[in-house]
C-alpha cells in the first residue's frame, strides 16, 4: 500500500497524481464534446431525455454495488409503482433518486453536506447512515478484496484534508482532474460503512455539474457499469502504483464515451424528433396512461387521422411512448405511456 500524507494533523493531505499526455488529450476531447452538446441546446427542451439519463445513472450506480433490480424496475419504483423485489434494494432506488434530485442544491465542497447526502442515500438501509465508519472496511470486487481501507480513527482527519485540498484545487486544477482525483481518493479512504461507491460517483457528478450544468444529466455511471471490471482494476492498479493516474485516465475515458453517446441523443433529438412529437411528449406525464382522445384534447386537435399520422405513430416508432396493450394496437381500451 502506498505511503500517505495527511495521516496526522501535522501533515497536509496531498493526493498523489500527475498530468499525463493522455489526460490532456482526453480533456481536450471532452471539452469539444461538451461544446457540441451545448450547441444543440435540446437538453433543456427535452425533460424526458434528461429523466431517462438520470434513471440510467441511478440504475447503473446501484447495479455496480450489486443491486439486482432491472432498469425497468428502477423506472417503476421512481414512478411510484409496486415492484416485486428485495425491500432493501427498492429503498436504495428511492434513496438514490432523492440524492440525485439534489444535484445543484448542495455544496460539493462541504463535508457536512456530504454526510447529509449520505444519510439520504442510505436512509433505512444502514445503521451508520450519514456518519463516518467506526470499524475497519475493505473494497471488494465480488468476493475479492482489492485493498483494506485506512483505519477508522484516521477517516475524519483524511476527509478534512481531502476537502481542504478540494477547495484549494478549485479554480487552479481542471474540474475534470479535480473530480476524478476526488473520486479515487474518496474510494481509497472509504469513509462510510456502506455506500462509498455510490457517493463517490454522485460527488464527481456534482463537481462536474459546477463546471457545466449538462453533467447533471450525463449518465457516466452507465458507462462505468459496462466496464465494471476495468473500473475495479483501475482502482487496484492505482493503489499498487501509489498514485491515481491510471484511475484518472480510465474515468476521463468513461466521461468522453458517455458524452459521445449523449451527443448522438442530442443530434437525433434536434434532427429527428418533429415538432409534433415534441408537443405530444410535452403534454404527457411519465408512466401516466392516456387514451388517444385525451391526448388529442390536450393538443387541441380534432382530426384523428392527423393525430395518428403526425403525432402518435412517429412517437411509437421512436419508442418515446408505448402501448399498454401492445398485442392489440387497435383495442378500444388502448392507453399510451411516455417512456
């Protein structure tokens, strides 16, 4: 295990890392992608896109920590529907949704806010909710222990030092680097009895959204989930190397790939979603069933054929809405749901 500064009050907590050429390349590509997304300016006009990305973030971040609920299950829990599954995992979804909904409403440079958010993230699922751990903990990839975290008596000291560094680095170190270093250091300290991975990913998002607001709805967690094995390997390799360089490069790569995906969403939203489809989506609430007549009334339309041709059928083709009775599309009991 690497040597660490900040293990007593006389030492300054200094996260060990360096800026590599690959990091510089990735930062430039990320900035370019952010610029493209901002240029489309369709995220603000598409709450359904923002919501879907937020749900994907929540599902993926929980799935990384072995929550077994599917994406559809998570969507249903958030919509207030009954879901069959472990009550703890259902509660984790509710907690994560509340925590992510607070992005932009708390101070990511405050330890007190960190503990408050942890209390929300682990409500009813953890005894030591919102407080630093009082016992030894390790980071595991399945049944394999990647490393043992620092002893509990050092946690308050190291967290104070980490947040002091975070405040000092603000404005002098690029937010992409700062947030990635914080993510790794947080996982290394492992300050809570549970929920450390979830909090690390949420906090990186919080730091990034201060740089650019689009990061509130960039599902970086879904890309990490796809490369979960590499995620843990990058942590283990950084521990072995004594610095977070490998982890930073990995996370920057995940951010870039996610932004490329969001760019495609934005581009398609700007060029494929017609004005009529956008109007249809605006009058619909998520997971609330509507009849065709109700939707026509909300849109102020009288021609049923025009409604089906210009509004309903394009939205169905693009899977922006779904039928409650898909095997009987012409059923008189048919209802439509916004996805």
